[in-house]
């Protein structure tokens, strides 16, 4: 395989691994702030219990996010030097603002948030928690600005083949940015809601019935039930925006080859990139046209419009985009179903006391269902990013720079070897991360504190307090 | 021509200074926490916990200086960024994997089951070692002009070892400052054992740099520059002698001057770095690409500079705040 394909696979592997952790930390930071503030006002220890448990998972996720993020920032130079050479004047300042306004903020206050609770006043600790949450959201903002600009570039001019900024306001508030940023923030909150719900359900199942667990579970399910309809609505708006600026991507998402009016919504199909048609189509007539144009007979451009006269294909690979999109939407529908059903069960009243049942209303099969959904947010988020990013191909910056123009001139064997090394490290770390979360949950359910190994001699034991 | 009133001159220069400062802060700050990782095999289990506690609140922010330094290279000198990183493709990958390993081991060792802890301790050490060795290797390759010939690689292997020992030295001085009792006494020995890495490293690079390039030779050994450059080596020598004498008698009663070795190490590092920066200026890719040739468009640099002027002092401010909050001996590192 050549360096180009390998570099793409390597980039996709690295960024897919990276995004898993910011997706958790972006929203979890705010959730921790919520727990912390609830405690400040109510002085009810259950909120500190929830804080104490989730802050550990936050720390673990943050570390994973940071180290994989550092890998990302080197990738541009090692594998995609053409990217910075051609659009560096625009990408550079955006990345610089991310480092300066976000990374330092979160990194420095993280220390105080994790280890400073007993060294600083409560309000300083609460402020540190806020600043970390704010910092992660700022990172998301700047990187999404850059990414959205790559999809819908504006506010620049090309001089000697290099992009120069003409209007920073237009660059930052490019047409797809508001949709993408809102959709990503909600994705993060949904991922965290299902993570907290899943782990809390797991703790209930193995017998850890503390008030902290129940409050966390209730908070998470309620948040999920409120946010998922919003996410689906925003997803629809996002799609309409994409239809305007990247019609080839939408055609691939819908699997539409020929321009047609009254296009069906395909529930199942096997798009064939070679034969340029779908096999085994199952669809609902006219629904795609209705969703995308709000008119049953609206016209949708087909993929065949995006083939140049000389036969060069200017649209993305259809099958990957088509299926990623369906995985995301399918997961979203499942989330809607699970969260609403759980809320309905929690709202039922006990026939004897007349009180709402709360988490006690969730029968074991429901709890198992929630455990199964623990990482569903990851699945939807990755599928969503694949839709977006693969859907932009063959462009790296839509209409400006193709991916092929940006690739580094490094030998394929070298890329292959680093790719294998990364994949091994990622597989090990992902397993370790997921099992550590469940391990912490089991330990918390047994009511054990975090153990650390302490020197057996009594003198050393007195001197060394456990490190976490 | 070369007037500093011209933005295509002063902007790249300002960014070169910013990048230099970030790299320097990085090698000092991450230097000490990498060093702590390098010293792991010499410590027992209880000591390891204390060593981790001494860097816990800081390591993440320390690594962010690397992100900033590479970020500035990326945004201010994009062409150089591409050339340097593609030339150093493999050592960069080794470094990144090392950084990944140590960053996560740090968290996992406290959260994974007890019987896995030793494994994560080794991961922490191995990650620190990979990171230090590859950084030293890249330093050597950079000094040699980024060309992969056998003698150059040999030299880079040497600097890899020296930098690693040098990091373990600065790590030891950090532990000396942040701990007490038996561990502190041990750290004095570690510092004595590690100082030669720093000395040899500085010597090797000082000797090799002028040898590789006539231009750099002339910069150092022509009159009158040599006169006002002379204090630099003299200052470094005095520092080394002072450090050595101090370490013989440490720790002093009442923990007096426990910060001094770390401070002296920082000063040494700074003067060595200053010397290197002087040698290479105005080149960013040695002998190939100057900062002026590879700089981004002035309007983009200007946008970044405006932000920097406000943000960098703020960052410095809250970094100092964090070191102040966690001042004193590292004791209990707990999430509550
Ligand atoms: C929990 C995560 C999650 C869930 C449940 C959904 N999405 Fe999503 N989606 C994302 C997470 C996400 C994302 C990761 O945030 C993406 C990738 C890039 C982006 O901007 O957002 C995305 C992209 C994305 C795109 C592509 C935008 C583009 O062309 O660039 C569309 C059209 C939708 N989404 C639409 C939907 C619809 C109709 C959903 C209904 C169920 C939905 N999403 C659920
Ligand atoms: C974090 C979530 C993201 C995921 C999961 C993701 C995923 C992907 C995938 C799968 C590709 C490969 C497409 C293909 O080759 O067919 C890709 C390409 C790319 N994306 Fe993203 N992306 C994400 C966000 C970003 C962001 C924020 C940026 C820029 C700042 C970015 C920049 C790129 C670049 C430079 C490529 C080119 C490499 C290539 O085409 O293979 N991506 N991404
Ligand atoms: C090519 C694209 C990307 C690059 C170069 C990149 C780079 C980085 C770097 C260097 C860090 C570590 C910062 C530190 O030292 O504290 C980081 C962390 C982070 N990144 Fe990314 N990143 C990319 C994509 C993304 C995307 C798509 C998102 C979210 C939408 C994101 C959100 C975050 C967040 C929230 C953090 C904070 C640390 C954490 O929570 O793990 N990044 N990123």
C-alpha cells in the first residue's frame, strides 16, 4: 500500500482515538461542576460522592485525551505538510488560539481541580472546576471552527496557490460552524449521559445502592431524554445546511445516484461504488425529498452530477458515507427510545405510597439495557464524524485542497510501521480504559476506597500518604 | 533591508523568540517530570508514590509547553515544520508513543487493580525513557543538520544518552526540593550520578556545532563577538562547580537551599539553550531555511501575536499560582 492510503488510515485511527476522550471530558466537566454546585447549596454528601467517583473517570479520560491530542498536533507536520503550507495562514491562528485560550487553561486548573480540594477554599475549587469545563469547551470550539472551515471555507483569497485570510469574522462564523459546534456539544452531553447512566445502572445491579449512584442515574437519564430530541432536530438542520454547501455528501448519505424528485428514504441498501448503483434497496417513498426539501416532490441532486467530463469522480465513496450515517441515526433513535422509556418508568407512582418510583422503577432488564448502552455515544459520535469527513473526500478543504495534495513524501514502509505501533498501543489502552472504569465501579459498589500500595514498615506508612 | 520596522522581519523574529522560550520552558518543566519517571527503577514502592505526588498537579501543564512550541513552529513557520517533522518522522513517533505511555500510566497506576500497579510503573518508566531518548536523538540530528548519515546518527545516539541522563539529573533536583527524609538523601545521590549527563551533553553540542558549520564557527570565534560571548561558558563552568560542591554537602540542616540545585540546573539549561539559539539564528532548518523564508503571512502572524500579548502573561500568572498552591513538600495527593 502506498504512503497516501496508509497516512489516511493512520490519521483516521489517531483522530478517532483522540475524539473518544474529548467527547467525554467536554460534557463531564460541566456535569462535575453541576454536582459540585449542588453540593455547595444542599450540603448533601451524595453530590460529593458522585463528584468523587466521576472526577476519577474525568482524570483518566483527560489524560487519554491529552496524550492522544499531542499526537494529533504532530500529525500535520509528519504526514500532511501540504495542509499547513497551503491553508496554514488560516489554520495556524485558529490552532494557536486553541492552545493559548483552552489547553493551558484546562491543564493548569486541572491540577487544582483534582488535587487541590483541601488546599484551597471551596469557592476556588468550584472556580477551578468551572475553568476546566470552560477550557474543554473552548478547545472544542476552536477545533470545530477549523474543521467547519475546511468543509465550508470562506473569508479568504488564494494568492500564488496559498490561502490568505481576508475576513476573520467570516472564517470563524463560517456557514456550517454553528450547526457542527452545537451538534458536537450535544453529542458530548449525550455520550456522557449514557456513560453515567450505564455505569450507575451497573453499580445498582451489583448491589451498590447509595444515594450518590441514584442521583447520578436520575440526572443522567433525565438529561439524555431532554437532549436527544434536540440533537435529532439539530441533526436535521445540519443536514439541510450540508445540502446547500456540500450536495455531493448528502447524495452519498442518501445513496441517490440519479437526480430525482420525490426521492425515497432508503432504510437499507448496498451501494456499489463500481457499478454506480444500489443493490437490495428498501425505502420509504418520497421521504428523503420531504426531509431534505420539506416538499414531497422536492428535487435532490444525484451522485452522477459530480463526475467531471473526463470521468474524474468528485464525490466521496458512497457505501462508507451511507452506512456511517445510518449507524449514527440508528443509534440516535435507540437513545431516544431507551431514555424516554426509562423516564416513563421512573415517573410511575408506587400504588401504596403514591410517590414516584424514581430509579427503583427501573427493573433489572432495563438496567441491563442501560449498561449495554454505556458506550453508545462513542458509536454515534464516531459514525457521525466518519459521515462528515469521508463525505468531504476527495477534498481536504472543500474546493481548495485535495487530500492527495497534502500528503507527505515519506516512505510507505515507515508509515506502515508507525501505524502498526499506534494501533497496538490504542488497542491496549482502550481495553485498559474500559476495564478500569468498570473496575472503579465495582470497587465503589463494594464501598472500598481506592487502595494504593504503601510501604509495610510503620514509619514509612506514617510518612507516606496514599497517592492517587 | 533588514530593518525591524518591517513586519516581515520583526514578526518572524518575535515568533522565533516565542518559540525558543516555549521550548526552553518545556525542557525545564517536562525535563523534571520526565526525569522523575527515569528514576523510577531506583525507588521502592512507597517512594514511587511520593515521586508521583511531587509531579501530579504539574505534568499536564508542563507538556502543554511542547504543544505550544510545536504549535508555534506549525503556525509561524509552516514550511520548516513540514521539513523538520518529516525528516524526524521515526523519532517523533517514538516520542509520541512514549508520551502516551507515561501520561496514561500516571493515571492508571492509581486506578487499576493493585496487582497491575507494577506493570503501570514500568510503563511509566519506559514511556519516560522513550520520550527522553528520542528527544535527545532529535536534538542531535537537528544539530547535525537533519541529514541521516552514519556519523550523524552516531552523534545523535550520544546526545540521546546525555539528554536522558541530564533529565534524570534535573528530575533528581526536583525530588530533592519536594521531598524529605530518606528519599531526599537518595535524590542527592541521584543528582550526583546524573550531573555528568548534563556536562557531557553541553560539551558535546558546544564542540560539535561549530565543527559542523563554518558559519557557526565564525559566529563564536571571530572578534569582537568572542569577547562578549566569553561570559557564557565561564558562567556555566562556575555554576557546575557550585552545583557539585553543594551536592556534596546536601541536604543542609532545616532543608536550607533545597531549591538551589533545581534553580542552578535551570540556569545551566538556559545558558546552554541560549548558546544554541545564538548559533542557529537565523536558521530554523539548520543551514537550509531561515525564519524569514519560512514564516507565515504577516497578517496571520499579527492576529496570533495580538492574542499572545494578552494570553501569555495570563498563562504565566496562573501557572505561578498553581506552583504556589502546591508549594512545599509533596505529601498526600488525593482527590478530595
Ligand atoms: C451522540 C452523538 C450523535 C447522535 C445521537 C447524532 N449525531 Fe449527527 N453527528 C454527530 C453526533 C451525533 C457528530 C459526531 O457530532 C457529527 C460529526 C461531525 C459533526 O459536525 O457532528 C455528526 C454529524 C452529522 C451530520 C453530518 C454533517 C455534515 O455533513 O458535515 C448530519 C447530517 C447529522 N449528524 C445528522 C444527525 C441526525 C439526523 C441524527 C438523528 C438521530 C443524529 N445526527 C444523531
Ligand atoms: C474528532 C473527530 C474526527 C474524526 C473521527 C475524524 C475522522 C476522519 C476520518 C475517518 C478521515 C478519513 C477520511 C478518508 O480518508 O476517507 C479524516 C480525514 C481528515 N480529517 Fe478528520 N475527523 C475528525 C475531526 C477532524 C478535525 C477537527 C480536523 C481538523 C482540524 C480534521 C482534519 C482531517 C484531515 C486533515 C484529514 C485528512 C486525512 C484524510 O483525508 O485521511 N478532522 N478524518
Ligand atoms: C486534528 C485535530 C485535532 C488536534 C490537532 C488536536 C490537538 C489536541 C491536543 C494537542 C490536545 C492536548 C492539550 C493539552 O495538552 O492539554 C487536545 C486535547 C483536547 N482536544 Fe483535541 N485535537 C484535535 C481534534 C479535536 C476535536 C475534533 C475535538 C472536539 C470536538 C477536540 C477537543 C479536545 C478537547 C476538549 C481536549 C482537552 C483534553 C481532553 O479533554 O482530552 N480535539 N487536542
